[in-house]
């Protein structure tokens, strides 16, 4: 479970890092405001909030009532919206911001020019932009897989925690009038 939470945390940290790097570059290096990045910031913050809410729901105890159709549909809407944000809106807004505000849409702008003695190639800003977007997609997909796995195993983990808290003698005790499967016996053994 800790590994899956680490994947989700890395995704949230990756979102915050990408937004922070873009805004830091734009505000500090170029001396401009973040007016062109409002949609990127708002969509990233909305994705972070929704992911934190889902992670909070995963750690909640099992409800006493069974899952209803309406609650299942509400969950499907939340997952669809989160997918739309993580795999559609945030990368698109980053590409729009990088192309229009940062002008990272041309190959002739070289961000890193490595000497030929070390490695003979240049890395353009367009390549950096594409690497960052691929990282957004990869991290979001890994976080979805981790959250789906945690969601499927949340009852198992709750039962394991409850079993660990119970005394071992109580877990081994079987009532006298039940079978090994927990059903009541209709006749006594040997009668």
C-alpha cells in the first residue's frame, strides 16, 4: 500500500513541480506575470484536489450499507472527470502555455547546447516541452493504476487491520452450533 501511495504522491508532486517550474521560469527569468497560465494553474489545482479527495475516500472505513447504483454512477462520473482533467485538460493547457507564452513551439530555440566533446547534440525547448507532457501523461496513468488498485483492495486492507487488532484466541473460536462454513447445524454430530 505504501508503494501505491508513493506513486500517487509522486504524481501530485510532479504536477506541482511542472507548474512551479513553468511559473518560476516565466515570472523570474522573463519578468512577466502568470496571466497566460491561469487555466493551467486552475486545472492542475483542481486535479490535485480531486486526487486528494479520492485518496481520502480510499482510506475511509467500509460503509455499513451496500453500494447503490447511484453511488456507483457518482463514482464513475468522478473518475471520468479526473481522467478528463489528468489526461486531457492539464497537458493541453501546458502545451498551450508553453507554445503561446513561453514560445517553446519552435525547434530552432535551443535550451541546452552540449559541447561536441561530451555529447554531440542539442536539446530544443520543443523537446523539453514534449518530455514534460509525456511525464504528465505517464505519471497520471501510473497514479490511476495505483488508485484503482488501492480502491479494489481497500476492504481487504481494512479487514487485515481489523484482524490484526483482534485477539488471536477470539479469531480461532468457533461457536458450538455452527458448521465450519458458519451455517447453523441441524443435527448433532454422531446423533
